[in-house]
């Protein structure tokens, strides 16, 4: 995912400064959208063992839901970016910004919950 996101970031920066064309920027957004879709689906398929304590299981289910939703929302943000590149309508850029912000919130909530789950089972996240 990181190489695709790095390419997307470079393409958008290049589009804004004139070093990358709109077709390449669109292709980068399309690739990022596909990668986010795959991440959302794959995260949603992660199995959580029934052998762990119920408190931790609920935390891990919350992590899975937040990460999956975060990447689903990120996928929607990239779709809005592609629509903006197609139609040049400001509302699509606003949708992109709102969906990207929402995606970040879900992912950060998932990360915080994951740290909580690790702490509950005696893993010190600071030592990893």
C-alpha cells in the first residue's frame, strides 16, 4: 500500500506544480482507490480467535471495524478525487477532503484501540 500511496502523493503534488499530467494523476488516484478497496476487504476478513478474553476480543473487533471502515472511506475519497479530475467540480474536491478526514479518524481510532488491546494483554507498545 505504501508505494501506491507514495506514487499518489507525488502525482498530486506534480499535478499541482505542473510536472505531472492529469492522466497520470488520475491513474495514481485509481490505483490508490483499488489499493484502499483491497485493504478494506482484507481487513474485514481477518478472523479473531474465540480463545481470547472477551474484553480483548471486543477491542480487536473494534480495531477491525475501524480499520476496514477507514479504508472503505479512503476508497470513497479517492473516487471523489477521480471525479474531481474528470469534472473539475469543487464539490467533488470538498467530498474528497471530508471523506479523507473521516478515513483518518477511523484509522486513528482503530490504532488507539489496538494499543489498548495490546496493553490489556501485557504488551508494552512503547517497547515494540
